[in-house]
C-alpha cells in the first residue's frame, strides 16, 4: 500500500566502516539533501560517527540537527575479543558472531523507526545485510556503490547486486580513468558526483579564516594527508612542509588531524585542525592544498576550486586513489605525485605555490561537473519509499542467538550490561561494563564497549537490543 502524499517516510541510511569518512559523508549528504517528505535515520559502522555527533552538538553542523543516528560496531571493532582463543577466532574468522548480530541490528532498527527503505553505502554487501534483506521482503534495499575500484579488486561482491531494488553509482571527476570491476556494468543508476558542500551553507574567505584560526592576510596551504598507513601519509606531508618553509615562508600551513588519522604531524608553526568537520564548509580559506586522493577530498577540494596536489594512498581497500590522481592530473585540474617519490612531491608542491599555477588550476576546475548527486539520490528514494508498506512492528521476542547457542561455552568478551536502570550482570572480576545508551562519547569512541541506541528508543527496542548484544558479548 502506497503512503498518502503527506505521510513522512522514514528511510534508513547505512554505512560501512571504511578507511576514512567517505561512506559516512556521502550518506550525510543524502540526509542533508532529502526533501521534506523523507525522514532520514543514519546507522553507521564508522568510528567517525562521534565526530559528526560532536559537530552537531557544537553547532558546526546545524543542518543535521534533528537527524537521528545510531552507531554499530563493525566486525573489526577493537571492543571485540582481543586475547586468547577469542583473538585466534577473530584472526581465522573475523566475522565470528558479527554477521547475525548485524542482521538483527539492522532488522530491529528498521522495525523501531518504521523505515520504508534501506540505503547502504559500502563496497561489501555483508552477509548480515543480505540476511536482513531476506527478512524484510517488503522493504526496498538500495546499494550506493561508487566506482573507481582498484583493478582486480572486489569482483565477487558484485554478484550480490541483484539482491537490491536499485544500485546508485555516484559520479567521479575521474570517471574516464576508471579501470575497476564496476566499469561497463549496466546494473546501476548513475548520478552526479556527491559532495557535502552541495548540502551545507559555505563560508566566505574571511569567515572561514576566522573559524579556523588562520591569519587573515597570509596565504594558506591546507595539508590533509588522509587516513591511510602511517608511512603512506607522513613522509609526503613532511616533504610538503619542508618546501613551504624553504621557498614560501610567508605561507601558513593548516594540517587536518581527524579522529581516524594516523600521521602524528605537529609543529609550533602549524595550525592543527583537530576534528574540524565538515571542513568543506571552510575551504574558501585556502590558496592551495596537498591532499590524499580519496573520493571526498577530491570532490570537495576541486569542487571548491582549491589548487591541489594529490598524493594518493597506495593500499586503501578497493579505492583506486592512484588512478583517480593520475586521471585528474592528466586532465589538468590538479597536480599529482606518488607518495614514495620525494622529488616528485617536492616539485609538485613547489609548483602549486606559484601564483600563476593557482590561477590556472582555479580556472580549469570551474568547468568540472556539478556535485549534485546527493540531491539526485535523495529524490530517487522518495518514490521507492512511498510505494513500500511499513515494516512489521518490533517483535517482543526472537532477537539474539538461540537458546542452544547461548548455553555453549565460547570466548566472546564477558560483560555486565549497564542500562539506565543500572547493571544487569554480576559484577564479577574480568567483566567489562557494556553500556546500553543513546549517548556517544565526544569526538571519538573510547576503550569501553557500548551499544548505542537511536534517539527516542522505545522500551521494547531497548529490550531487543540487550538480547541482540548476546551475539558478540556474553
């Protein structure tokens, strides 16, 4: 039964954990772009979700206020067993207990929110996602699947495309250089590139510099090394700093240091941007940038016409950063250098600091496609959601592992569940408190495990979630 035209349509936007914030930011862009008819709820496996929640709480992302969120630990979460037989099980079978846990989590949240549709942004359609899709036959499932996969990577995951009612492929400024497994497939609806800058209010140069603590009169370089392996990002960043200090000492340098970063770059002469999200709002502050070549960074920086040197990460899952950087450099919209070639990085950064180079790159970037894919995706969801029946209400029983499995000895993390009413366990030595809460820690997740609840959770949902947690905790 189709929903009446004035009925709000809850939709669940789900993201994988990923390496950086690409999946999470794309889903936030869809949420921020949603027409009034949609009521987006965000469920993320990304450890960066506290960064987003903190940005909302501190007023840096007012556009997202009122959008409900829920964090779900990924199968690689550090909260899961880290020693003994439990650690060995995770090494041999990382998804031990997690896939049925995720299926229950997703199914229960759809029932709790009344979601009429699930949009998943990630490379791997997890077994738990596929199981939830099987249970929720009347709920449309959509896969947001970006292109630019590394050649030879991920072909087996494309076999699951037929499980989805719709596959959406965001555009890429470097699409003509795509050499990955998604090229040539006819199973996706292609939209424009996606950038959160299209969905938020942008600051002018003076306002952005005040917000970031930059000198209003000196030229500014943004250094955003990315979230890859330490050796991949720290060395090129240090080369870039050396170039600025040697050939352009009048320039100021701002370095991003998000929660997921691993570079450890610091210095008294640097402006450190710690968890400054969304930085896309403030890109008018910069005269040039040196950046990794991830999807978000490229579409935010080049979309904002910031003269950029791309230094691609070399081993970041399926994302073909080297291919993206090489394609865009060949088209003349940026400069590029491989991270392991210090001379090439040095030469590219030196060139980028020249005024003529900056002017030329800004002019070329003006001809790049619009980044309206978030809006296009949000409008695609309306018809699918409006034509779907509401899901069955949250059942009182049937969550978590079956009785026979609960009775078996196993090496999962022993916990005492802590709710608003207090601890439900024994408090025995060696048990960790597991909080069932609607609150996330500020900026980043801590060392204590938690079961995060969507805002406004019902008592039935809290009870279901306590049972679901038994899949991965005991």
